[in-house]
C-alpha cells in the first residue's frame, strides 16, 4: 500500500538504528569480521521492520518474548 512515511516515529527510530549499525560496521569491519557481520545483520533487521520484511529470527523473538516458551 505504498511506501512507508518516515514521519512515523517508529520508522524514524528504526532508520536511525540502521544508520548507527552501519556506522559501527564501518569502524569494525577491519578489526573483527564477526562484529562487522553482526552490525550488518542488525542494520538489515531494522530496515526489515520498516519495509515489513520479517525473518525467522524476528518470529522467534516474538514467540519467546510474548509466550514465555521455555520458562
């Protein structure tokens, strides 16, 4: 139903978090590839929350957070 508006505070927050993760990626990519990869994963996740692309990890986070599986 069209592109999401960045005026929505949730979208703006996720975009800011994505930008921060990418900045950290730029600083860490030469020192530790594992941390750099994690920063890229976080950036992708924040963009996915804006665009509606949800991965399996997001679904599992919701299940464990909302349904207390394993307690």
